[in-house]
C-alpha cells in the first residue's frame, strides 16, 4: 500500500471510528428507563411489589384477580377489564400484549375462562401459559392474570 492509499485508509478508518464512537455514546444515553406506575402516582408506605412497571417500551402488569362473588366467567371478565385499564394507564393496550400467564384456582374452569378470554386481545393474541394452582390463587379469586406488553 503506497503512502497516499494508506493515508486515505487511515482517514476513512478514523471517520468510521468517530461515527462508531458517537453511535455508542448515543446508545448509552438512550438506555431504557425503568418506571413504576403507582395508583395515584404515590407508592404505598411499604410496597411488597410493583403492580405496573415499564422498561423502555415494555409494560409489565402484575397478577390481577377478582375478589368478589361470581363464577369463572365473571371473574375472568373482571380481571381482563382490570388488566386492560392497567395497560392503558401505561400507554399500551390489549392488542399489544406479548405474553399472558393465567393462574386458575380449578383446572375445570379452563373452558369457561377461555370463553371470556377469546377475542379480548385482538386478532393476534399473545402467547399464553395457563396453569392450575395448588391451593388456589391469593384472595379467593378464581383466576389471576399477569401480562407483558409493549407500547
């Protein structure tokens, strides 16, 4: 390589390094931020867990249950309504869900839960895991659901 070509190569190399360095700095500055969204915008005195968290464009909704009288269809409908409200508070929606976990008090309620669940997440529902819990879910709910979505 003659001196002229070598100079061009080094100059181009320096330019590429400068661009790469600037891109790395920009990437470091745009690191996703973790944000906890509290009801009333104020955390409880001693929180055990966060109910709604965003990280960058991801939204994590903690398990939601329904703690009143009703059958599996009523419980599932109320839980999905709560999940929908939480997603909307975080700037997301049901059709932006990526992952859904369903915890049933009784696996015999699977069919009834599915009847209400069907169509609630749009034309392309999220991946889902459904399990029956040993001993039930907290608070005497017949179903508990948590989701991960994007915004």
